[in-house]
């Protein structure tokens, strides 16, 4: 009898153990075993029993168990994933906890045959059930979301186009809402592929992890902690990890190899793809396959990734063939050719410059006629009508890039063309040194360049003006042509007098400061006066007020006249270029307009003044950029790049993605990549761009160009 009672007790305990196990670690699953959720549960040590239909999973499930019914081929619809009333009744009878995702049918829901593919919409939390870190109105980035539109009451998460960085600042009252996740009995139903979180690079990473911690805890019936969470795309280093001694050198090498890994250099075998997508408006297309070869620069380099992330984690590409990208990338490649003694890099660099001046239409037609008023100007891009549009800032970055490339390549091959480009911009700048945002070829041909040279224009936007000023100062140093200095000095004096309230600050006040610091540093090189040093120190000090301890320079919205639309209602989101932040204080840094240019400009300021304060700021910013360089084994085309946005509070690639052109997750072969990579090399070699190019032989051809192009104004 005693033995019988012991046996009975043992069996009861064993049964209780099985029941606890079933409620904790034993899960029942329908879906693809390659699914991100399946792989996560497996890594976390759950025993997953996979079945070929939702019914089979429910039938096999132990009483009280957790059952996951997942989108089997998201974003395609799965006819097997059909939820019947009988299945729900059986699950209720067995007290199962269900997570059902992307069903083709569900009792009481009118589910369409095809999903809606969204773009600017983000996930919005509409409950406080997820906890303080995911409070109501918190935002989630569910990229390329395919949602099955249904009507339900009290959803936990919805999809909507809303204004905000981390929360829907204006709520949901004036925007279309798609329910994403809602409760059904003892379970959860999701109308999109939420389990595609790793592949789709959903974010912010910590929020997505917290959401799945809640869902898995609810379905398993016990509080869990996810210890083996993975990301396909992440920063190279954590915020506090000590950087290895070779970190900067590796950063440079990865950054230059990215040009080839991303297949941005057009190759003859896929030139037709560039022609197809690069000549439409906007010039957007699918990613360039890793199976395609990389070019050698003779057909140019395209712009990079857009901020659109597809459900499979790939990015849409921007096929624009822009002049600034050619010049800027040529500098980074020439630098790497010199640093690593690599002929491939050197030749690619030279080919890109030849592409600008010789083989493309960027300097063709009237722009190559010595008697034309547009002679020497470089077209914005090769596509029509962009070849006849001249942004002074874009010309300046192309010019500076080619100056740098020439120095690294130790050649004077393009000195004449570079001098022509500088003077072409100078003679279309006004009496006070300002040129304006952009000029059009047709208008210059009509008015003549003298019209612009005699204009009494003030354009208080350092972003557009100051790197042309840097070009003028640089050429003045080589030729001694006095108007290059006097007009530039006048422009700088005016812009300093208007700071900050009368600046047209664009998407960020930091971008304006970052650009102006370069011209101020080079003015100190030429005229090291107390006033000029004070101007420089004022601007550097203002910028460094916003440098975080990790080295990042925080974005700032200005108080004066912005260039782009204010986001006053949800429908404004994504309709214009704009800021990465919603309000000042948001811990977001920008690698497209601010930190990239600040690294270059601050290094020039530090080398020009020997200021330890400036030098310390450069080193901090340099380390920050090394840390946040993209690391990805899965996406070779991203490995070694920098995205535009980084949230240094979350230590994640996250920001408001409202910019209609160049959003949070874009890359750029010129603007971003080249200035960061090249400056990292100059920091490593204790050098500045000014010092690198000091011995340029452009003076002789430059003086001849000035004589020809300025005529009676000389």
C-alpha cells in the first residue's frame, strides 16, 4: 500500500511537471522554421513542436500550452493559415494561449484577399499593457509593412502615418489607422508579419525586443527574459567598449571597401539597369545584386541606399549619377590608394574624375565652351534636366573632393578644370559673396554671368554658401587673386552678424555650423586675426554645446527661418525634406548633414589653431563614428557604411523618418561616406586637408584661368 501511494505521488508529480513544462518550454508551432520567431525561440531553449497546419498544432497542443501560428511566407498570403470557429473553440476548451499572425480568414473579420503595402506608416502602441517602456503612443518601425486591413475594437497596436520621433505627438485623430495587434479570447491576433522582426530590421531594437518579450511571456504563461536576441544590422562597437588599437584603420578599410561591396560603381554588364532607373524621377530602383560585378569608376558611381527598407531587410537604391558623389568618392578612394598602396583604389579615383570632366555630360555642351557664361560649371547630375542645374554647395563638394584626390594621387592632371570650376562659381556669386541655393543654365545663358557677379545678394544659409567660400579661400592661397578673399571675407562677416535668428537653418542648425566652421578655419589660415579667431571659436563653441559624452553631436532645430515644411499635423509627415528630430533635446545625431561635415571641419579648425579643446572634440567625434559604422554579415552592401541617423541614447539606428528625400536609414557614397573615411585617415596621420593640398601646383594654370574667365573684372 505504501509503495502504491508513493507510486501515485510520483505519477502526480510527474504529471504536474509535464503540465508546467507544457506551459513553459514546450511550444506548438505552425510556420516556416526559418522564421525569425522560430529561430529566436529555439535559441532561447524552448522545445518547439512544428506542424503542417494550424489545426494540427492546436490538436496536438497540451492543455494550457502556448501555440504560435505564424505567417508562413510573409508577405505572401498562406491559404493554409485559415482560422475557423472550430479551431478557436477547441483552443478555448483546451485553455490554449494562441498567437495568430497574418491569417487569410478569421471568424468575425472581413479579411481582404490581398494586403495593403504601407510606406511612411509606423506602428503605434495604443495601450499601456506592454509596460512603461512601451507606453501608449510609442512608435515602432515595421518596415515595408504588409497589413491586412480589418476593423476591430481596442487594438493594442495600430499602423498609421504620424508625426513624432518616439511617440505619436499629435495622436491618431487625423490619420488613417490599420489595426495590427489585438486580443482575441486568451490569445493575440496580428494582421502583419510581426515575426519578421529580425529580417525586416524592425526598430527601435530595444522596443521590438520588449514587445516580443511581452508576447512570448503571455503565450508561454511565464515571465521570460530574451538572452539570445540577434540583429542582422548593428553598430560596429557598443557605446562603452574600449576600442582596439587598429579600430580607426579598420574603419577606413571597411569604409572604402563598402563602395565595391554595395555595387555602387557602375559596371558595363549592368549599365542598362543604371540607365533604366537613373533617368526616371525620382531615380529609385531595386538593390544591385551581389551577383553583379563592381565597376572601376569609368562609368561613375551612384548615390547609395534610400531610407526604404524592404520586408527582406534590403534597401531600395538611389541610382542618381551626381557630380558631387563622383568628386567626393574620388577623394576617399585616392586616400585609400595612398594609405594602402592599392592601385585599384587609385585607378578608380582617377576614373571618377575623368568621368566628371571628360566622359559624362557634367561638363559637356555650354559648360565646356570657353566663351559661354556657364563655362566651368559642373552639372548637378547626368539626368535631364539636372545636368543644367548648378547647386553651389554640390559644386563645392565635388571640387574639394577632386582637389583632395589630386593631392593623394600626386598629380596636376585636372588643375585647369578644377580652377575653372571654382571661378565659374565665383563669377556667379554676388558682390557680398553670396551665390544663393541654385542657379539654372537657361537663366545664366539669358542673363550672362556678369548679372550674378554684380548682384547685391544676401543668402543667410551657410550650408549652401560656406564650402564655396572655402574653395575661394583655397584658390586665393594658391593664386593671390584678391577678390576671392575680399568677397569671401565680406560674406563671412555678414553671416556671422546674422547668427543665429536670421539664418535659414534648413533641417538642422548643426548642419549650418558644421559647414561654416571649414570656411572660418581656412580664413584663420590666411588672416590669423583676433576677429577671425573669435568668429571660429564662437561657431565651434556653439556646436560643442551639443556634443554628448559619447562624442555625437546632437541635432538642433533652429529658431529662425527653416527651409522646409514644419510638421504641424500628421499628414505633413514625409511630404518634404526635414529634421530627424521632433524637438530639441532628442538624442539623435545626423551623419548626412552634421557629424560627417563636423568631423572634417573640426579637424581643419584643430590643425589651424592647435587648440586642445578642438582636438579633443575631434577625437571624441572620431571614436563615435568608428563605433556606429554599420556591421552586417547578412547585408554585405551595408557593411562598412554609415546610415544618416543614429540614436545615441538607444545606441541604435533610429530617428524620425519624415525626410522625403534622404531619410533615417539612407547611405550616401559622397556626402556621408567620403568625408568620414577621409577625415579618419587624416586624423590618423596627424594631417589636415589644408596641409595635404598646400603644395598644389594649381597656381600657374589657376592664374591663366582667372585671366580668361574674369575679363574686365580682373
